[in-house]
């Protein structure tokens, strides 16, 4: 049995510590709310022995926190534990999705994606410190504020920090089979704008050209471009203010995902080539945030084998896979830094009002993280 199995992880204690994190709502676009979450995490990091640095947000988004733990070789490249504390759930979600436990299931906004994973990574360090187990490499935490919108304000920070480290561990949710992630698909976001001609919808409807109608046409065209190699979806639309006015402008956001970079590049070209349906209206596509494809290399696979050996000694398996969904692991993996993602909790229905974790995964996943932190060299 792996010596990490002797660490005194306690499920109820971990849930008690995690609950305030989950009940501190932190939607990406509410910088104040995200910063309150960063305050809470910073306090827990300091109590665990870390030296923390607050990195001011930009683009109107929240702050980030960098935390380093004491180590005799502090200036050497070490292990970066990287996670986000923003969620997709708006303020008030707790009323519909309160913290609730029923047997082996606990619900709450952001509990699986990915506050639970971040918390058990911190708990792993706490338990190692309690037993005075020194890791071979120094450990840094980087907690970011905008992953759920593609990390537009933090990609440079993530990449700069990753270059200073030998390994990157990402406690995003585990795969449904308990597996981990050794690669992720490429993702591109797009901003769409349709323009029309205004008129009074009641008195002179025929004189107008509706931007909403044009966007509806293009939405169907975009989603019909989905194939086996590349997917397209429109997830956000804003248009109109008065029902008695023919709408002049309509904005939307689209997402495209592909397993290979070449397929995504072709998808991007398709999107950027889209034009208006007629001369009476306008339609424009601009490119937004892109996550590069991350394909596993030999060093990432060696990292997975180390993790798999630890898991085996702890009595479970962690198969690996490339995955959709995107994470900040796309950036570090694409840079060629050995990265292991999906190290967080098992659960389901992320980004919905049924988001939950499997309580039985808390201790095994925390032990796995502790094992990696101690064995990586």
C-alpha cells in the first residue's frame, strides 16, 4: 500500500471546509464576487502555510492568487497546481441549487467545476504538512478568475507561470469513469453581429429589416455546419429593446470545437467567411478567444503513468483520455509542459442546476494528488 494511504483525510472535515467555498458565489462577470472568493481561498492558503500574492484583475474581471509553499529549493522549477475559482452560475443560484447532501451526493454551484478539485488539492498539501512530509519539488498554486469565458485576461499569466515549473496539475473534474485528461480539443469563440434597418413595428413594419431575423437565419446556418470533425454552437444572443421597434442590431456568441488543430482552423475560416443573407442587412463575425489543441506527448504520458501507478497502489484505476470542454490545461499542454488534467472530483451535470459531486471520490482523489505531489521529481 502506498504510504500516502496513511494520511488522515476525513470526508466530513473536507466537506465542512469546502462548503463556504461553494456558498461564496463567484460568476465570472461579477468581479466583486470573484474577488470575495479569492479572499476566502487566500485565507485558507495562508492558514495552510502559503505565502500569497494577489494579482490584480484586468478587462473588468476578477483578481488571481498565486501561492507558494515553504520549500528548501524554492527557486527551482517545481509543481504548478492550477485551477479557476470563477463559475458559470449567476448570483442567486444558491436559492435554486443550495448546498445539500443526500447520502453520497452533494449539490452546489461550482462544487464539481471546479471548487471541489481546488479544495482537495489544498487539503492534500495540508495533510502532507501535518505529517511533516517534504515534497521533492516546490509547489505553487495559481487560482484564476476567468476560465469559464476562455481565460482572455489570464492566459499570459498562466503561460508565464507555467514556464517556471516542471509539471502542471489541473484538478478539473474527473471523467465519468474516474479517469484523467492527457489532452484537450481545440476551441474557438466568435462574436457575431447582425445589423438591420429600423422602423415602427406597428405602423411601418415593411420598411424595417430585423437584425434579430438575420441572426436567426445565421444561427441555423452556423449550427448546421457541425460535422464529425468540428462542432459549432451559438450560446448567447442579445437583441432588441422595444417590441414595437424593428431591431437594428443583434449580437451573439458562438463556439467551435475540434479534436485537431487543422480541423479547427478550417472551422474558423468557415466562420469568418460568413456574410449577410441579403444586401438589406449586415452580418459580421470577429474571432474571440481560442484555446489551442493539446495533444499528449511522451512527457505527459510519463506523468500519467506515475499517477496511474499511485492510483493502483491506492486501489483504483485512472484511465486517460483526450477530452472536449477546454481548460487552462490546453495552454500548458500545448506549450509542451507535462500536464495532467481532470484530477479533481467525480460528479456530474456541471454548468446546470443539478451540479453535484460523488462524496466517495473526495478521499481517493485527495490521496492521489498527495501522492503526485510527493513523488514528482
